[in-house]
């Protein structure tokens, strides 16, 4: 029987988040380094599992190394809530980690108040969400979306195979295939996350309610020319791979304009030149291309257009080219009933909320393949994320946590 109404303990939540960020601290500019299956990533999972065990939760791990803590009946389908603990290189303190900390704090608030859920709550810290190996491994594994072919071939930008990275940490890659949850075993999935954009802060709102998330198409492009002496090779006789890359990059705004989408994005984020020497014409350029939009049709259209632009540029510069699709996460609409429930609860808490589309990929969109899913956004200062300067005001964090708790109490009660 409840002794009091469950309430978020802000000091306890802050201490939990600080505990998570004790792992991988000390990066460039104050960033955090917990890439998927790194030593820091493994260590923070052990620590977080220990924290949940101290709270009396039933703690388990799956074959993808996602960590779970269940509060309630072990035999009843659960409401799953959480996010991820891994970071990009020199990432921020809030991306993913805050959602995991809020999930556990909600359960701690329930337990402290003596609230016993009719529907069990399952806190989750998913593995490898940041896409080091090209996907959202933890959520994909839970939702049964990992194929043996993808598992065997997935590699990071440095060519390290996912399977080798897992084995280096004493994990069996094949166990990933056993991580899929049975249909009906999870009633719903909720994730609190920082917005990672400027909209909420600009509009002075504490809460965003994504109605969907853009897809993510990950391409790797290789341009091959001829490496040669930069002083003796005439400009009109060069097969300069970087010149081809630069010309392609300048066409990105025009490609976006042709898509007629306000939320389409094309990003060249990682570039490698060979031989990468000051006095040598680059003979090869290998670069990543990330295409995002809320429409798969728009995304595929941009992929086709990008291929055409690449072909024209390659011919103009005497280059051979190759475009490889590394991964594709389709855009998704979140569950309308859950979004409406979040909106209603926000109104009851007097929290103005903006419905929006998430431009970043999140576990919640992958989990839609298994169960109804939805998200809560809180503002990001200056819209900055994936960087040490990433920050969210604590007052906004508290509002987001209170909204999550309110909705969980409704979902987990008869």
C-alpha cells in the first residue's frame, strides 16, 4: 500500500547521473568516452547493474549486453523504460545517460512511496546505441531485428568488427541472436532524452513530444584517382580525389532543396584521404554520408540523387567511385496513443509541450518494431549535443522526470 505519492528526488537523480558519468570522464574538452564495448562502457554497465540490484530489482543482461532491472511480477508483460549508456567519442554528459538515470529514479520513487505496480516496470540500459558499428545494437536485438549476416559483417569506422569487439570483452557475438523478446512480452517502451536541437530552448518550452523520428541511411563513398607529386603534376592533369569530394559537398544544399523537405539532412562527417601528405595529390578519398528524413521515399530519392552527383563529379575529375550502403534505419511514427497520453499528462502537470519530429535516431524508434513506443524530450542548451558542451538545465530535467513518473504510474496501475 502506498505510504505517499511517488515523487522524483532531484538530489538522488543528480547523484545517479554523476555516478554514470564517473565512467569515461576526462576526454578532450571535458567530454566523455564510453564507445560501445569499450572498457568504460563495460564498466558502467557493471556499476549500473549493481545499483539496480541494491534497489532490489531483478537484474539481467541479454546477449547484446543490454542491462535490465525489473520491478514487479516476473511473468507479466512489462512496461520498459530507459535509454543507453554508451557515448560518442568526447560526447556529453546527458545524451542517453539521463534517460537511463530518470528511468531508475522513477522506480526508486515508486518503491520509496510503497507503490507496487500491477504491470511491472523494466528499466533498461541498451547497448551500443550510438552506432559505432552502424546500428542500434541493443534495441535491434531486443526487437529481433538483428540478422546473422549483419552481425557477421558489422564494423566500425576503423574496420574493427563488432564480433571481435565483443569477443575482446569476453562476450559471445552469437548470443545477440538470442536477445529478441517474444511478441507481447513488452507492453510499451518509453524513453526520456535531451532534444539535441535548439527548438525547445528557442520556444521557451520544457517538454517536447516527438510524433516520429527520422530514418538514418549510412553510406560509405570511395573516390579513387591517382596519388602524385603536388609540385610536378599540372592542375589539368590531376585525378584528385579530394577535389571530387569537395565538389560533391558543395552540391549538398542543392540536393536538399530538390527534396522539398524541411527536415531532410545530408552530412559528410568522416573523411579519410590517402596518402594524406601535404605534398601529394590525394589519390583516394573515403567518406561517410548520412541521409536523414521522416519519409523513406525522400531518403531514397536523396540517395539516388547523391549517386548521380557523385558520378558526375567522378567523371569530371577522372575518378573511379564506389558507394556502399552500410546500414539503414527507417523513419518511424511513434504510437499515437502513448503520445496522446504523454500530452494529457503534461497538461495535467501544467507543462506546455510541443509535438515535433526527432531529427536524431533513438532506441524508441527501433523498439516500435516490438511494441508501442514514445519519447519525452527536454531542452538542450544552444541545441548542442555529441560534444562536451552538451547541457540541459536541471529545472527542465526535473519536469521531464516528473512527466515520465506520472505516465509510468498510469500505465502500471490497474
